[in-house]
C-alpha cells in the first residue's frame, strides 16, 4: 500500500512535460516489454486474444484515468494502446492519431514522388 500511496502523491505534483497551469495530467507509458500481445493462448485451447490487464486505482478506490499504455504491436505492425480515458479524451486522442496517420501518408506520398 505504501508504494501505491507514494505513486499517487508523486502524480499530484506538477512535472515535465505537463505545464503547472494545464490543470490535468496524462500519463503515457510504453509497457510493450511485458509482451502481453505475444502470449500463446493455444495451450489452453484459445486463439489469440487482445486484452486489458491493468487496473488503475487510487488509495481511495477512485478510478485512475487519463492513462495511455503502449501494449505492443500486432503482426501487421499496428500499435495497440491500452487506455483509460473518458469519451471526450478518447475522441481527442483518436483525432490526433488520425491527423498523425494523414501526415505520415502525405510524407510517404511526397517521398515516393521524388
């Protein structure tokens, strides 16, 4: 419990890259080293499964939100994100991902014309 409380207290302090006047914090973590997407479920008779395996709770049992975890990559190269976001924040994240995809596509088209 000490570690949970310490982490919670640390997260209440303004830190880089969050501006002190941002009024909220978003956590992003690359947890792909856990290799959860590479788990072989066939030993128990299952097919490949994509799952959320994280529980974010505070010492007061309030759900911890505004978190994005990079879970890993699928065979086709897609990145899997495990997120805890409300609808409006999920829409913002989705919009930014779509803008990034469009930018990458434009850059690839530009590079192929050279």
